[in-house]
C-alpha cells in the first residue's frame, strides 16, 4: 500500500473510495474528503505555492502513507492506533453524523499522524526548514472549508442545527479548527524531532491516547440520545455511495436542497 508519489497517493485513495462505494462503507467519507485535500496540495505544488515543492510532496506522501497503513491494518484486522480504530469503527457502525465521521478522520490524521510525518520528512534540526511550508498549507486547507460545508449540507439538510447540540460536544464539533489542529501537530513534530527512537515510541503512545480521548469528545454513542442529534441524523442521506460522490466532488443527477450551516468549522 505504500505510495511513492502524490499521484500514487491519489490512485490509492481512489481505490479505497471505490471499495467503500461498492461495500457501502462510510469509511469512504473521510477518504473522499482526503482525496480532495491531496489534489489541492498537488495543485499548490504545481503552482509554486510552497518554498520547496519536492519536499512538500515528500511530506504529503509520508503523511498519506500513515493513513493508507491504518486503513490496511483495519481491513486486515491487525493492530492499529487507537485513534484510527475509533474513527474506522465509528464509521463502520453508521450511527454517527456524516460530520462526525469526517472529524474523527481529521482528528486521527492531523493530531496523530501529521507531526510524525513532518519529523520523518525533516528529522532533527532540519525540521525548522519545513515550518513556512507547513504553515502555508493552512491557507490551502481553509480555502476548502466553505466548499466542504456546502457539500455536507447537500446530504445533511439539517446540518445547520448542529450548534444546538449543546455542551462540550457542540464546542468540540463546531469549533474544531484545522489551523489549531495543525499548530498542535507542529508542536508534536518538534517534540518528535528532538526525541530518540525510544522516546518517540513513548510519545506516540501518549499522543494516541490523547487524540483518542478528543475523538470521544467529538463523538460518543451517548450523543444519540439527544433529540437534536436524532433530528439531524434522520434527515441525513443514508445512500452511502451518493454521500461519497458528493464529498468526492462528482456531479449529482438529483441534487438535494442545500442549507448552509450557521457556524463555521474554523
């Protein structure tokens, strides 16, 4: 499953998406979103948006390979990180909102995987050379948020009610920030870059527990008892291939009515 280039990453994401569509698996929701982000990074590299496009491609590939490995481990029922196990298992059960499935994937991939990928790409003192490009990708990701929110609203017409869920869940969902998550990932990368191999192993174990705990705040089965949650969930499309296509960016023959959410995700 290991990819060598960003084009190879896109091919493998397409394979995962095709499998998810065939199996009607909600695991394909995050894969479709991730493909969109990866294509955007590829376009940014081609457009000269980064100081070192070659290095950025290495980071993208190292980063993606952590997701591809987690997916393969889950498929083969092999041990994997707690954060990814929770994200995949929640998606597989199909009881969360579409937004939850996306955010649990984002949580595991950015908060756990990104710092490790950055330290792998530029180990030790070299990490500092990556900082500007690491920050530049925030603008790229933020540019996708409006588009992603519109797509979620197509298949989740009551998505705008999510700010009424209340409490810590509401705060964790509605204020989940890409920029904040990537800032956390950079601090993790700095810590990984300074650590020995043994120290990295201990840090990964601790970080995995912390990221999994955040995942349980973003979504826990107890949330399903909320009347607002049930209303949003019941209104969402249960046509998994259709939802994947919307998040992928494929045109729809019968578009649903769109409703913009009342709170941004950043």
